[in-house]
């Protein structure tokens, strides 16, 4: 099996941590204020895209280097990571709704379902 590119892993990890930090900052404070702030909702949408893309790109890199599997779709990457034992079922279950939202281009995201995902 090939070895992972540490620079890529660090890059993806930095993107993931930055997105987590931004999400925490955006959602800090009163949830009622958050729900009424359309700029925060837009910022959440963009930051979730960044988070999911970085996570899935990391998964795709690991699959390519460690399992010699090439996948195109984010959901496929997630499921293959679980199948190969790189992700737990619990983590896969947490990421699946977010990846599904990305697939629908956030047409159905609201402040309420942001909080339902436990991201606040």
C-alpha cells in the first residue's frame, strides 16, 4: 500500500479545524439571534461546504493511498472509508446528513436543522 502525502493530510486537517472554528464562532451566543441573521446562515452554508469538501477529500486521499480505491462521489468515499475500517459507523452516521445536504446544494437547510445536526 502507498503512503499518504503528509502535506495533503495536514492541509485537509487545517481546513477542517478552521471550518470547525468558524462554525463555533458563528453559532456562539443566542440561537434566536442566529436564526434571524441571514448573513450567519449564509456563512454556515459556505463553511459547511468547506468542512465537507475537506473531510471527503481527506477520505479520498486515504482511500487512494491506503486501499488503492478511487472514488468520485463524497458519499461513496465515506461509505468506502467505513467499509475498509478507516471510519466508524458512528462517524459515518454523523457525516452522512451533511454530505446529503451538500448534494442538495443546501436548498433545504435552515437554522433549525443546523441545530438538529448537533453542530451548534
